[in-house]
DNA sequence: TTGAAAGCGCTAACAA
DNA sequence: TTGTTAGCGCTTTCAA
């Protein structure tokens, strides 16, 4: 059906090897190259990548494994990967692992069987994702967003601690003082890192203003911290709980976007509004600019995460034997109206 | 590096053909099959899919081309495709065409070169997307959401007209009378179909209540219709324009989710609120339940669109030679608070 | 039921 | 610079 390199060779009166050279940048005289190109165009020839992969033992496809294709954070990341890959004519195969380690393992096996050129993986689990199979076979791998335990691969991460510190410092600068924190589950690295950033900022402030200590409960960084589940309902419950305390906070730093939605609802139910009560979401909310007041957020470098991972992967694929890298990307604070200050 | 079928054959003391039969359901005595399986497990053997594809001339990968991976409508569709494909052990390669016909064409060529088993495409353009290359080579193709002009492929579409008619009828039933419509660009099939549904519902109502005609401008279905661009700003401008008219509407049917966001803002700026002023969005808005009042929407069958397309594709792939199908899937009205009625 | 052998379409080593 | 040749790993006749 489709024409092969042999057909083109015959039509152009040259050997298959010459046709191959024309398509792969080998040395061919201009005149013959032209003849080949014309014949190829006439026959609608396009090299069969399957045969090429089999012969060269490498594909021009990279696999991208993400836990949730419906999460904008990951789709933006996928765009970054795609754009970077396109520069070297790599195609990207997107695999949705659904936060399921088994499904993820199956896709990893597919990547091996398909001889993919490399794999970028946002691990379904830091504990249980196992990249050793790929490593054993020498397949280039880059982990992104989460670093799977015990794996020897390049990693690209978000600087959660700095982002949280900046965000909290911003709220302090805008005049909020009694800032609470709703973070994710205890033990999850992202929760812990974001909480740590918040604590650093509060600690720094208290050290700079020792006179202020009297305004706070015994230990604000623990009294006003709640561990939730990164989901809407968890954020709602945590916020309601914080508001019920005798020393009520005047602002809240929420460690992810879904919990921020829940916290917003709890505030509204308590008759509180931003910016009198400050609220800031770690992680973009698509409709952040549309709610009123618009929501201040920490923007995650999702696109760049993908772009960077793809670049690292291509380095590895080209056989550069440099030591393993961990790249940490910074977040960006998007100041909007929900943190204008308690008196604004 | 990775072990081949030959390695397994040697280890099990059989021929490569026998190993192949074990993995593909050929006739092999139980005892030898067992030996082969053991050897394969020991060597960590998994058949090389590239070689298999080259030999059999077909792959176990299908391509899914979508215009915008960051649009929840398409990611939900992708989930549907993926889930359906998984049932027959097909992998899905997701390609983001970015509403760009050239990029789309490149991906279509990749699909051919990679010998993919089939392609599902949400066309970047109804006019300019060209599937004839694939058709010429006999590759199974299903078009989804949009029917590219001049192509002979199975199609899965959304029933825009019925969905809009239902939605408009719902608003009428809730007591809104002066219902405006903001639709997409003139000429786009989705705009026209949604507008047509709105007109049908209004027309039916007026025919059933001829006494009401006096309450309306000369021709409500044209006076209160605005063509916008399916974007936030377009919706905002159209709504503001409608509100400036002497015969002000008391509700609006908005033909997509982004324009609904713009329309909401225009309403708020004019001091109008739902449900006194009714508003309904065609197409789900992720935060529809979270705004107050919660937004009534028409839910598109995005997941099922994908699932159905994948099923049709698999029929085609298995060589069933049935006539071309067009499947039209119905929408579902999600009634929330923004259309409780003008007196609610 | 089994194995030997051919060949899918391509590239790369080698020889000319 | 060009062509010849071998072979990537698999499946599928064909003959035994």
C-alpha cells in the first residue's frame, strides 16, 4: 500500500542506501538527491518509522507518564514537554496513570516493549513507583514533580519551600499578622515543604519583631497549622476549625488550590471576606482572576517543569554521560486582590 | 541488553517459532509451553513490539489528535478513549494539535509513519483538516466532535441542537420570558446548531402562547441574539450590549462556558444577579457549583464521545466492513441555582 | 505439533 | 560518493 524505500530507489534509479542517505543527511550528490526527492514526493513516500526503530534500536517517541490528565497542572506540564520535544522532532506519547501504581507499571513496560527513546514520569507514588526496570535496561528516564524513592534518575522539582516562604512573607508585608496555614497530609513531601516555607517566614518575622509575640497564641506555627488532604472538603473543614478557635487568625495560607476552594467557602459561610481576611492559594486556580475578590496565588512552573524535564531527557538520550541532576524550579507569586491587606 | 525471542528459545530448548506461538496463542503442548514461560520469566523477556509491528504491519497503538490538551472537554474525551482502548490492550498516543492545521498534518503523517493501528481526530478545522491521506492508505479513522468536510469516516458528534433546545425550554419553564442568546461565531457549526436549538424552543413557546407576542421586541430571536467568539471577552461584550437595549432581556442562554464567564461578569457589573436574571451555560464550567449562585449548565458527553469513538475505531480496525456511521450523543442539563426563576 | 527459513523496511558497515 | 550486503526481532508459511 504505502511505498517503501525500495520503490523510491527504483523510481529514482539509485540504491535504497542512497535514498536512506537523502533522508538522513548522508553525503549524496545534489543531482541525485534531487532525483530522489522528486521520486519520493511523487510516490508519497514517508520513511517507515517502525522499520527504522527496529534497525536503529531506538524510537523517535518519548513517553510521558502523568497521574491525572484532567489536572491542569499536568496538562500544562505536558505542553512543556511537547514543545521541547518538537524541537528535535520527537513525538510525545502521553500515558495517564490515574495515580495507580499498577497501571503505571504497565505503561512502563509498554515503554520498554515499544523501545521508546526515553520516559518522563511524574510518579504515581513516591514510595512504590519502581523505575529500576528501565534503569536496568539503560533507558533514559527523568522524574518530574516527585522523586521516586531509591531511583537513580534526573529529577525536576518545584521549589515548594521558597514559594511558600515568599507567599507568607507577602502576606506579612501586606499587614496580616495572625496567618494560619492549611497544608496537605503529614508525610507527603509537598505538604511538608510548603509548611516548612510558611514556618520559615513566620519565624523570621517573629525574630525581627520580638515585641509582637504577645499578640499570638503560645505557638502560632503549630496552633494555627492544620493538616488536611489536598481536597476541597478537607480545606473547608480545616478552615472552619481554624475559625472556631478563640485566637482567630486574620489570614490563611492554603497549600493547594482545591483546599483553597474549600477554605473560601468556609470563609463565606462565616461571613468573612477577603481581603479583610487574607487568603492565598499555593497553586493556580483557573478561575482565580474571576472570583471577586480575585485570588492571590502562587503559580507553579508547570510548563517549565515539562520543558526542563524534556531537555534533560534529550541530553541523556544523546548519550552525554554527566552526573545525575536535580533541578529545582522557582514558583511565581501572582498578587491579586485577596491579599490587599486587612485594612484595604 | 533486553532478551529476545531467540534467547528464550535457546534457554527453553525450543525454536523461536514455538516461543512466538506461546505468546500469541498458537498450538503448543502444555509441557513445552510451560518450559517456555519459565524461561521467559527468568530472562525478563517481553516481546519487542517494534519488531512485531514491522512483521505484522500493524501496531497496538492508536493516535488521538485533539486541538487543545488544556481544555477539560478534550481531556475528558481522552479519558474515554483511553478507557475504551485499554479493554483491548491498545495504547493511546495523545497528540496536541493546538488548533493548528499544519501541526495536525504533521501528526497525521507521524501516525502513518508509525503504522498506528488507527486514529481518532477532533479536527483542528472543519474546512481545512484533510484526512484523505489516511483514507487513501486504508488507515481506520474516526472523527469526533467535528466532522471534517469531504471526509469519508465514522463521526461522533454532540447533539448541540437538542441540548440547546432543552436548555432554553427549561428556562422558559422556570418563568423566564425575555431570554437572550449569546452564541459563537457565525458560520461555525457548533454556534449555528446551538442557536438553532434556542430558536426552536423560543419559536415553540411563542406558537403555544400567541398572546405573549406583545411583550417582545419585533423579533426576539434576532433582536436578542449576539454572535461572539466563544471567548471570555466576547461574552462580556455581548452581554453588556444586550443589557443596554431598551427591551432588556430577563435571562440569557450562553452557547459556551468561556463566554458564560464573561457574561456573568457583565451581569455583576450591571448590578444584576441570578437567579432574578437567569443565566445558563452550554458546556460545563469546572467551578460552576462553587460560584454563588451555582450555575446551571448543559453537560457535554465528552467522556462518552471519546469512548464511543474508540469503540467505532476498534470495529473498523477489526475489519468489519459496515457502512459509515454518524453517532450523535445527547447532552444532559445540570440544573442548579442560576435558573431558579425570576421570582425565586 | 514443531522447526527451518523467509522477510517486514530500514540503516550501517564495508567494498568499490 | 555509491551500491551491496547483512541483519534488527518478530511472525508466518511450509514441510516434516
